[in-house]
């Protein structure tokens, strides 16, 4: 990458980062080219020339949030052996990320789900496809733990993946809305009890 | 109540009901006197004279939602014996209400929590006090089940009440955002597994 291309890429990343902060604080619908331009000290047309329309920027934010989540939660877990060790790493990293990142910034995916749940359109479709992609990855990891004999043969991957997602949503709610500093600690205890109830 | 007072009360209830529908669809911040006036075919000043300011109307909506929830979920459960029968009735009625009411209308309390989590002010304070009131009622019911010997003596009421709330949040997310018709069914199965893991 030459210096000019690199600078352009950094500017684009700064724009998307600013839009992500804005969406985390006020919701995906709060993203406008002008609001983001003000945050990065560019003109509105300068933002447009780098990321395109408001809709393109909203989509870029969803994709960037998804990339960070996958990088923090799923990628390091791939180094663990298939089965319960990998599943356990995913869940513990997800709890930790919710405690260390989403507790302060908000979770664009959960808040976005409650923001867009009764709307239609490309933004909802993109967010939905990202959430379903995680859920499918989580379900596959549960299935591998069943195949390895680490979880009972009658474990429903759909059920357990849904329960894990629900526990994390509860943690996010309790830490951000109730501002309960014990939330992450409780979610860890819930996960330990949950996995025990599915163990062979 | 004379006929005139009754009519005034009906009009007030219609205003609050319209504001509740609006908040369920678009969020508490979407409530404005004008938007509600348009829905009930009154003038803006006609709405103001009956409910007061926009803030008073938002508060009335939160209180009305709370009353309906308590009436549907907690009040009927009080007819069950203290302990697990009562706790089980609360959870099953909560799952059913989430399936039959919130799945279509949205849940003002959960969506409101993700809408207001990083704001300050009277609206957040009121919503928080309502949510804490339910959570406390749920915790007391768990404690009674422990005292009755229906749940293990080492059961943490805080933990179990948080897990139940998380399961319902997961159901709401999955039915409204994923539009998964199996969500309520899965939450029932989760509740049965959850309570079993705490049973003496």
C-alpha cells in the first residue's frame, strides 16, 4: 500500500470509528453524514467522497462492529481444541468483551435489534444476517462439543446457543441499565451452571 | 364516578393507550403531544389539558405498561401457594405474555432500557425503579421457594432472578428481531432445565 492509499484508508477507518461511537451511544438511526463529519472535522462532502451515502456508512458500521466482535471472541477460540474447550473460551471471551467494551460503548447489535426489530429494509437485513452468522457459529461449536462427547447427546444446539445469547443480553442489560457491577460475575456463574446441566 | 368524570377518564386512557402503542413501535423518545394528538384525533392543547407535558405523558406510559404487566403476570400468580408453584406461574405467564403481547407490540421496558441506558434524567429513573420493583418481586418469590425447601438452600435469589430476566430478554429478541416462531417454546424448555438445576 503506498502512502497516499494508506492515508486514505486511515481516514476512512477514522470516519467509520466515529460513526461506530455515535451509533453505540445513540443508535444506528443517529448516524448522519453531518454528525460524523463534525466528529472527524471533515466536511460532509469529504465524508461522502470516502464512504458514500448515509446508508453505506450505517452498513460499514455494522460490518466493522461484527469484525471486531469476531476478532475478539471467535478467532482466539479457534486455537482451542474443538468441543467444550473451544465453546467455553468463546463464552468467557464474550462475557469479558461485554464487561470491558460493550458495557461502556453499548452493543450495536443488541441495541440495534431492539431499534430495528419492527422496521424493514437493507439495514435490518444486514444486521440480521450478521447476528445469524454468529448464532450459526455458536451452534456449530455446540454441535462439535456434543460430537466430542463433552455435552450430552440429546443437547439441542439451537436451545443452548439461544440460552448463551440470552445470558449475554441479560448481562448487557444489567450492567448498562441497572449499572450493576456484579453483572459479569453473575453471567460467569450462570454459564458454569448452564454448561454443567448439559454435561454428559 | 359521574358520567362527565367517566368520559374524561376514558379520554385520558385513550390518550395513554395511543402513546403506549407509539412508544412500543418507535421508542419512548418518539412520544410527542402532537403525534399522540394525531392518533386520538384531538388537538395538541386538548391532549395537554388532559395529561400535562410530554414528560408527564412519557411517565404515564411507563406506569401504565407496568400496571398491565403486573396485572397479567404477578397478580394471578398470587393465587398459587408460596414457593415453586408461584414462581413457576410467574415465569410461565411472563413467557406467555412475551409471546402474545410483547412479540407484537414490543416491550417498552426492555427496548426502553436499551434506549435510555446511557442517558440521565427522570424518565430513566422512573423506568429503572419499575424494573427494579419487578426484579425485587421475582427475587422474593425465589427466596420463598428456597424457604419452602422447593429450591436448594444455596440458591442465590439474585442469580436466579437475573437468569429468568435474561431468558425472557432472549425470547423477546429472538421473536421480534429473528422472527423465530420457536422462541417461546425454547424459553419454556430453558425454564424447565433452569429450575431443575436449582431443585433440591
